[in-house]
C-alpha cells in the first residue's frame, strides 16, 4: 500500500522535509485574509495519512494556505486530532500491530498516553475506506498528534502566519462522546491564546453551539459555520418542524430559508457549505452580507473549476496538489503558487 517512511528515534522530521516546509512557510508569510484560500483537508487525505504530522508537513510542501483538521479531547484534557469520536478501524492499528476489527474506544475515554499507543500511519488495505484513497502513501509509526504539536510546526518552520482551520468534532445527538460545547470552547480558546495563535486560526463546526461559545469567549477568533443538506447529514433542516439541534437555537425558517442570513445573524465570518449544496444566488447573498464562502470537500478538477467560476473564496480538498495546479492555471496565485508558471 504505497511507500513507507519512518522517523528517527527522537521523532524529528528529516532535514529535507523541514527545508521544504520552511520555504513554503516563508512564501506564505504574505497571505491576506481576502486571498483565495487553498485548504488541505485533514492535511492531504488523498495523499498522506489524515490528521497526522506527516500529512500536514506534506501539505505545506504543496503550497496550501490553510491546514484543515479535526479536533477531539482526550480523557485527560488534551486537544488531539481525530475526525471520528471513536478510533476508526480502517486507519488504526493497536499496540499489537493488528488492525482494529470494529470501532475502538471513544477518544474521550482514553488518556493521551493511551491514544499514542495506536498507529494511524496506514489504511487497512482490505477496507472500503482504503479503496477510496488508492494514492495515499503509508507512514508507519504515525501517532495521533495533539493540537499543540501542529501549532508547533509554525515556529519550527520559521513562520507563524500560515492559517489553521480547526473543526470541533461533537454532535448534539451523541453528547456523551465529547465535552460539552461550553467546555470544548473553553479548552480550545485557552490553548490557542496560550500559543498566541488566535490570529491565524478559524474555528469551524457543524455543531454551531461551539461556535457561539467561541465567539463569546474569544471575539478575535474567526468562525466558520459548516452546513450540509444531504440525506447523510442535514444540520440545517430547512422546512422541518422545530429548530435543528445543530444550529444553536437558530431556525433557518425564521430567515425565509436563507442560510447566509442565518449565519450572519449568528455572528459568523465564513459559510462553509458542502460544495454540491451551493448555488449562485446563495453565494451572491453571502458575499453581499460580508461572509466568505469556502466549500468542502472538492476533489475533482472540473468541480474545482466550476466553483472558482462561481466565485467561491476558497476550497477544501483531499488533493491539494490538484487544487494547486488548478489555481496556477487560472493565475489566481495564492502565496507559494506562481502565476502562469
């Protein structure tokens, strides 16, 4: 399943990787808030193990302007990276080196030391998930990182201005699987402020309760309101009786079905819809309200071109290499991408 790579006993990255990352961080030092935002989803999920230091380092070499990632909280209060509330069998091997055969323990039931005993550097080749990402390279020995480790990449690379798009993973339907929205927001804000990182981070979530608490605790942080209107997830629930449990007591039907107006009223800075849900009228309305629109998760080149034609402000992709090439062809040129070159 692709090539493997390992780190030394100290856990430090090879000097060539740091050199490449440093160059990109320096190029990105002029990133403007209004520039096109080229985001690597979970680092670069299509190319490298998701939500890992290896994945983020690789995404930097590809010229992303923002690293997108998912957050959970361990039993002992550490903010760690994980998309799933439980250890996912398709990408997790236990201390015995064997793949988990079913969803593992909840992230919030394990200490940081326990979480670090699992290897997430390779996809189970027999899993359906692995078949979705045949280009993903393995990096055996990768462990679940902490947010602190990801934040530390910046000074190590000589730059503190690359953006991070961090998603709080919690669900109003499974409140026992994560801290309360208030507690999650408090822990996160304390860590970001302690690291001096609030100026280069935005917080996103499908569960808007967290975003409301983040805005109250740290108005300097930008917030991105995630939406999906699909059978597999509909956190907006337009036209349905009552208020969606995901939207912090705000009912889209009170705004005539307008998601942009709803998010503006909630105090958001960014609307981040599933890309297939977005239409021009909504985009125009969002921009008229002063919202940036960053869509997820776009992996096919024709869709990237279509959405850029539409006028989105950014794209989140599992394949930032493809997106970088599209951006280069179009001459948009975020930092690190030369126009027409």
